C-alpha cells in the first residue's frame, strides 16, 4: 500500500470515528434534553408516553392496542400501563372496536393533541437556542447533510429488517 493510500485510509477511519462519536454525543444530549423537557411540570410525561401519544396522533383516528404495541415496540402488558397513565391524564381514550368487541382501540383526545403541540413548540425553542449561533446558510447546509445521513441510516435499517424477515 502506498503512503498516500495509507494516509487517506487513516484519515477516513479517523473521520468516521469522529462522526460516529459526534452522532452518539448529539443523540445522547438530545435525548437527555428531551427527557428533561417532558419531565417539566407543564408536560409530566415519560419518553415512552410521549412516543405513544405521538403515534396515536399520527394515525388520525383509532388504533388497535396490538398495532400500537408493535409500532411503539412495547409489550402488550407494558403498553397497557402506559395507556392507563395517559388515560388518567385525559390525553387518550380507550374504546372497544365497533364490530369486534374483543379489540381494544385507543385514540388521542383534543387535550392530548394540544399537549403534543406545546411540547413540539418547546422543543423547537430548544433547537433554535442550540443552533442560534450558526449563520442561516450553515443551518440550511446542516439540514441537507442530516437528510443525507437519515437516508443512509434508513437504508441500513431497512436491509437489516428485511434480512430478519427473510
């Protein structure tokens, strides 16, 4: 191997290591900040409760408990506890399916939708504060780069999941 190829390989390796570390650090900090935000007395939610509520809001209607458990990667028993706590806060409603009374359905309430909107606004404010020191052109470029990373990571996950299903 030539010296220039070796240097390129080492630089590439160190760059990838640095990117990996940066992604891990950003992910860790973002998750800690978000958990702290959700724990604020205005919201008083766990991360699992928020993601459950968000998934329900994105379904635009009722969702079967079994589908919700799969979508949020929770066991049926764990999800029942999460939904019970969301019910206590009047953020969701639980009903029986019209045609199949054995199926339990869950849907987000207007109060739940309003809470999601408040949380998203508070999160936007956090992100604005974190990026506020960057010039607008840099934030636009950052968005483009993050979209590329997201596409690449999504492809890897899709291939991995397809391999498990095969």
